[in-house]
């Protein structure tokens, strides 16, 4: 029986204190760093020094790291991100496009469709519609990913399987 919860099959983009040598990088223990990547959006610093991305400002980019993590590592990070008291809104897990970073300045970053990959990332929580009209049935990405990984016990799931699942989950 395969335990897909332990396999580092989830792509996660980190850009602040979770990066290698960041003050909270120990939360990433057990992940497989894939190198520097970038995404569209302005990197911001809050009043108390934490990082977040303003995804509304697409005129620039944010440089971070792409990691493969397992579900247990994601749960550890999720606990940190949803309980951090810096922002009243805190953070939610979302899917974003990222591109391999080649050392260029943020002003000259490009975002071609043919080289993008999708990764999970924590974004500042925004008010969102509960499309079902039922609070119990609202979208919960981390719970859905956990169920998806837990239910497949015959074949090994890879990061593209997880990404496709999240895309479909968020689309419905």
C-alpha cells in the first residue's frame, strides 16, 4: 500500500521567512528545494517585517523558491500560515503560476505561458464567495489535497497529479 501523504508530491512556492536561510526555514524540513523561481506580483513587507505578495500589482515580480513538500510538511506550514497573528486576514492556500528565475532584475522578468508551472502558495486571505451557499461545503484546499492523497493507495501520485487535482477542485 502506497502512502502518498509522505511522498514530496506537492509543489509549494515560498518567498519570505520560509526560504532557505530564512528565520522560519526549519518548517521546510524534509522538503526538496528546486531552486529559485519567480511569480507576478509586488513583494511587500508588513509593518512588523513579514513578507507577502500583492498579486494585484502585476507590473513587477517576486523571487522565491519552489519546493516539493509532502503533505505533513504542508500541514506544518499551513498551521503557521493560518494562525500567524500579523494580519487580521491571515493567509490561504492558493494556486499560482511560477517561472524559473535566471538572475535577471525584477523589472525585466518575463512570464511566458510555455515555461510556467503551477504551484501552491500562501496568499493574504480575502473575502470570498461560498459558492455552495453552505458553510460546511466551502472550499478548503489543504483538506481536499489531504483527502486526495489519502484515498489513493495503489499508485504513486506526483506533483503534476496534485496540481491537476487542485486546478479541478478550484474550478468546480
